[in-house]
C-alpha cells in the first residue's frame, strides 16, 4: 500500500495562520506608533479643558520661546477647508471660535522631543469665555433649545410607520432602556508619521486607520491639495472597533510636517485617546410591544434618542441602524418608530462595533423577556415563536432576502451544555467581584438569560461602498494588492486563502496596503470579508480565466472545460493535468476587480425602503453568578450559535466571536465613560475598566453554515454580531438571578443591590 | 531641556549606551525611541495594560513605570531577546498556531508574561494562568485563544519531560 501524504493547503475553509503572526510575536511588526524617520519631530495637540466656551484669544508667544519648538499651528494655519466629517463636514480641524466638547483640538506643536511638546502646550495661553454646556440630549432638541452649532442641534430625525398603527393585543409591555457610552479602547492609540515632499507640494502619511481613501479625501480638502498629492500607507493598526473611522490626527500631523519641512510623528497617550476619537452613542430607547395572548408580536411603538455629542460624525447612520433594527430578529407587522440624534456638548459619538444595533438590541431583548413573562412562556419559546425567516417583510418594507437561520441560532444555542453549578469550594477569583471584593458564597445566585440579534452588513441607504483588489499571476506566484485596512481582523490571512483556492497556487505575496490602488471602503460594518473578499475573489477569477485561455490555446482546448484542482490546471473532459506553476511559467496575467454590492435606497419619510444590503444573525445565552447584597457579577459562561454563512477560516471566526463577546460583556457590566456636565471623568485604564483574563467567561460557540447565495463566497461578515446580543443576554441573566428589573447597561452594583 | 545624562543599559545581554537623555524618560521610551527596540508597546503608560512588560533581574515589570536611568545596573530582557537566533520560542510558536494574535499590540507583553510565569511554575493550573495574565489587557481576542496557547505550551513541556 502506498501512503500518500496529503498536504494541507491554506485554502478557504482552513485555519490558515496569520502571515503577520511571526512578526507580531517577535515584536518586529511595525505598528504606526513604532515608525521613525531621520530628522523626525514629535507632534502634540492642545485640547480644550472646557466642554463649551468661546475662544477669546490665543497667545502663542511664550510657547514659541520653548527651546526645541519648530512649529505651532492653529485654525488660522489650515490652508483648506476648516472643517471635516464623514457624513457632514461640521467638525473643525482646530476650534476657531467656539469649543463644543472637552478635548476639542485648538492648536498643535512640533518639537524635538515629546517632553518639549508638553512644555510648549502648557505655555500656550488661551482666554476662554465659559459658556453653559448643553448636555441633556432631550433638552438639546426640545422646544426651547439654543443651537450650539450653526447646523443646529438636530443631527437627524427619522420615523418608520408600517401597517396598522392602531393595532394592539392583550399583552402590552413597555420599557425605557438606557445604554451607556462605551469606548472602543483599542490598545494601539492613534498615531501617524507624516513626511512632506521636498517641494512641499504633497505629503506621505503612515497612519493606523480603518479607511485610507476616505481619510485621504478629507485630508486633501483640509490641506487644500489634490488627492493624489496625499499618499497614505497603512501603519500597523493596534485594533480599531470603529474608533478609526473618523480622522483624528491625520490633518494635524500632515500640517506640522508641511510647515516644518520635516517628518513629524504624532501619537496619542491613553488619556488623549479617550478625547481623540468618537465613542459608542449613549442612548435612551423607549419601546412598547403589543402582542397576542400567546406572545406573538402585533405591533411595536418605539422612540430612540441618540446623544451624538458635539459633532455629527456618523450619528445619522447610527440612528438609521438603530431604528431599522427596532424589531430585532422577529416578525412585526405593525410599527411606529421615531428616532432622533441630537447634538450636545458631550464627547462626539460615532462608530463602534454594532453601530446603533447594540442599542436597539438591548431594548428589544428586554422587551422580549417581558412578553414571555406576560404570556407565561419561556424566553426561548417567545423568541422561537416570533423568529423571522427569509422572505419575511421588515418594518421598513424591505423583504428579508438574506439567509435567516434565526430559529437554528436559538435552538443550537439553547442546546449547548450549561456549566456545572458553582462548586462550594470554588476559587475566590471565580466568585463575583473576585479577590478583595469577595462575595459571600451563601448569597450567590445564578441566573440565565438570552439575547438574539439581527445585524445589517455593509453600508446602507444608497451608499456604494465598493472595494478594489488586484491580482497578478506569474511563474506560479500570485501577487495581490488591496487598500483594505487590516486592523487585527485577519483580512491579510483571508486574501491569500482566496488566491490559493481560486488559482491553485501556494505562494502568495501581499503588497503594501496603501492608496496606490482603488478604495476598499472601510473596515467596518462587518463588510470586508464580503466586499474586499468579493473583490479579491473577482480579481483572482479574472486571472484564472486568462490562465485557462492561455493553456487552452496551447493545447487546442475550449477554456471553459478547464478547471483548477488543488494546484493543477485540469481538463474536465480529457486527461490534461499541468501544475499551475508550470502553466503560468514565463507569463504574467494581471487583473483588477471592483466589487459592488447590490444597490440600496434611502428611506422615505415613513421609513420605508430597501435601505440595507444583507443581514447576519446570532443568539447568545449567558450564565451569571451574582451577589445581590454587594451587586457583584461574574459572567460564568456564554453559549452562542452564529449565522456565518460559510466558515472561511475557523480560527479567525472563533477569534472574532470570543473577542466580540468580551466587548459585549464589557458593555454589560464594566465599561462606561462617565460624563458629568460635559466633562469626561474617567479617561484612563485605571478608571475605565476593561475585561481582563479573569473576567473572560467560558465561551462555547457553534458556527451555523448556511451559505448566503448573495455573498461572494457564501460567507457573511462575522465581526459585529458577537458583541450585540451578548450584552442583553448577560443583563437578562442578572435580572433572572436577582428578580429585579434592570433597564440600563452597564449594570452597576447599585443597580442590583439598591 | 535640562537634566540630561549619559548612562548604559544592559538589554538582552548587550550593553547599550544611552547618550544625552532627559532623565525623566521611562524605560519604555528609551527602549523604543533611543535603543531601536520598539517591540515593547505602550498602551496606557500607567501600569494598567501590560503591553510594555519586560523582565528586569528576573521580575516582570511594566517598563512604562520604570525610569530608564534607574535600571542601569540591571539585566533587562525584552521581547526582542526571545528569538534572537531566529527560532521562535515555544510560547511564540503557540501564540501563532492557536490564534492568540489578532492586532498583536498586546502580544509582546503577553508573550513576556507567559514566559515569566512558566519559568517559575512549569505546570500552573487554570486559575494561576488567569491570575498571572490578568495584568495584560487584550482588547481583540477575549483571551480564549491566549489561554489555548498557554495550555498548548504547558502540555508540550509536560510531554517533553
Ligand atoms: S503601557 Fe505600561 S502598563 Fe500599559
Ligand atoms: S490582539 Fe489586539 S489587543 Fe490583543
């Protein structure tokens, strides 16, 4: 017997390992903060200590006297547009008349040492006329409101009206849910290195971002330069989670470099990072569900209020996402929903993993448990009863065309094993509160809760967020290029897997991620596997066609009868079999492909329209131990079944699931930016607590594979769903343990014990 | 700026002269910005995240909290010293194969922390591992694959005994 050793190739479906893994474990990987250039200066930013004030005067004279200072810039040094923004350009590069949030940039310096920068910033004298901060989002858009920005305080208002708005049922349940302000808290803070061209006519910037081309567009306007003069390369990114969707230090660093004619590096410290990027919107969501006696949803009434903070960022899109996900993954024939995103003097809010859906889900899942209780059925039964299916109509009138295995998500989650009861001799670190705050074992009660969610993937409302990829095949080696931001999610692993699968090559070279190719859109909205994956797949397929034409011409075959089998080109109707390396030897095929998803539309005034591209689903079950006396919680286990379409890399998907769950746990019981009168009270890792190794629950995950025919490779994005319904599941488990209604997250000790 | 000094640091067995440096600089800053050793990362610079973990005279410390000038007579080990001959350590290898690396910003600190743990205890139980790593924050992975990597190394080392 001859044993053939089957070689495992890193094709789609396999847990291919990260190509940057070796560099990362050795400390060799160049994060944007690790960059260095000959003759480099350091940049730093002066920020407002006040949430609302008029700038009366700025005196730079003392700062200029600090030895080592090379440049100081303010709004009057911005050569182009004075404001920027992702959707509406309402945010100043530097505040020029009024500061509208604590931490708003006013000036920047470049100097020989970070310490020199700090001293120079301290020497800048600003006279402010303090204005009362408008911090209540409800008041901000109330009758008597005073506008705090020329664009007004209402960033967006949208309603959804569907079906019979007078419909009701024997069960009516209502709740007002509060969601706190969460920080993305990526570990690698904002940083960039900008190098001016010799003639000062352009600038090259290495930056950690989610979307190179959008940054470039906004930077070029503010720098008053043609876009091609602003060249961006992705610096190594230490996590993103939405916080790098807006620009932060990009324009400041470039301006300092252009002003000094020297490379300038800027890097935020942790405290500055809390002020330097947008956060998850704090929100107040009121929902009233009408249901049949059996617990079937008849109608939902809802009102959303998102606090957008001082500038609009992506608030308009977050609001849209929130209200269009009011119903959750459940059928709902009648609805009346209104939503507002308002402007306040609180920190600006924008994109964070889950993007508006986190807030909606926290509310609708709280409501589902209330319906279950009123109908006398279990949390699982009420969700199964209402579970949406492919072909159902959403409250926007859009037909749910995506594969929707909601029922399976719920059933498979529920079937996962429960953890054993808390042992009587459990390690003290396993108890709620851990060491130091040790709960009394006799008081500890266990609770179980469920959460299910629906999440749109890709951008919505008519936006064509296409992606571009290039593939070159030569001598058996594929060389691929894209501008897709790698923020840790693993597109750099997936792209070569695609090339190997489509082209039958083993060796794949990935070129630098920069703006020397078309846009890839943003690494957000769980969209890169679908969009950039689709672009990469398309480019590789086009190259494969060229290869088949070439082979067919030589062998006088019809190219349509050729196929790739492992690493060979084979004739499906004959005997020809040549290794791809040989077939592509001495030739070079190059193709670039732009992938566009199907078009979407705006909502009309009643919130009707096909505004989303596709959806993914997930269910979570949380088991918690709670000490009701002290209000302490330990999340013991999270079980989850997630609709992933198709698993392209099991290890990567698992990493997204576990990582997302930890962030959702953070929002459930730990993480909140505390803002009082517009002032951030806890901008540090000492006071803003993140889940540690001791907080991480056991995760048991099941991936549901029902390939989506609309998705290029059948695979849905997997990044956001894990963090969405885990939060309400944990809070439901706490309610279940202590028998108390808790309608806010994060849940604080006083919410449990007082 | 005033308060500049010359001194020498012993990092990974090599003497590194530090010239004309402001004495207020942290060890993390000097390693990264003066000695060309940017493997140690700074994510909080106040001892909360562990990204900057190095080993000084056998103790794992946050290099962001150590004044560089106070470490002159010590042996400093950084991530760059682990795979000096190009061969990855078992811990580094396991971090890659078990999927413990996503963005990788926490990775150097965690790899140092895991090595340090296993040096003093070659067969730690689950809670010991969790406690030992609880000073190293990872925002991407949720820790599951990091525990898997540590377990894999422990199993290998036990099997190799
Ligand atoms: S940078 Fe030293 S502990 Fe965070
Ligand atoms: S891998 Fe990103 S912080 Fe750990």
